[in-house]
């Protein structure tokens, strides 16, 4: 298992990037989704960075959800909603989820795609699990398992 990133939701990406730059982090990757109306901006310290465009050893992921096209106000995050999740890459997402399930952990977002799952800690902190390398082929019971609760 390898620690990947911590995600936080932001309302002003430029101001947040400037803040983290003051701490010594730099942008290493960015993805803007017109269809999904969001931006993902990954920052890392020099010691963790492997260069522009490459996944760093440890990152902060800034998630910016764009305002609605209809002009309605952007999301406001309260009660800790601005903290998103911890993320770990795992060697086999199905084996990891089965081990967690066998240990009494609810799989909130099952790995239907063979690539991504979400679980929560006892304190309800979301943890994203990502398959190392290419996604595994869809497999049961995961492929038909529904989401449970929030993730």
C-alpha cells in the first residue's frame, strides 16, 4: 500500500495555490473537467515531486467545483465538508475490499470499475482506495454492489 494524497475542497483555487506555495508546495498536475464542471489541482513539496505532470510521492489535491452554469451560487462547505479524503494505492483492490468487508468495514463505494473504492474510518473520514496500475476486470460481487451511505 502507498499513501497518495489528501483532498480538500476549495472555493478560490488561486488563493489556495498561493497559500500552499508560501508553504513551499508547487503545482505538479492539473485536470479540468468541462463535463463534470470541476478542477483537480495536485500540489507537492520539492522533496516529494517527480517533475511537472508526474504523480508525486505525496500530494495535496485541491478540488474546485465550478459554479453552476445557470449562475446559481457555488457550493459552500461547512462542517468539515471541505476536507475530502485520504487516498491509498493498493496492489489488488478486490482483495483489499474483501479484507475490509471481512473485518466489518462498510464498503461505501464498491470497486465496480476494478479501479476505485471508498470506505470510512470509525470517525467517518473518507478513504479512497485506488488500484495500482491498470484497473482490474469487473468482478462480482463488486460489479453489481450498490453504494452505501456517503463516501
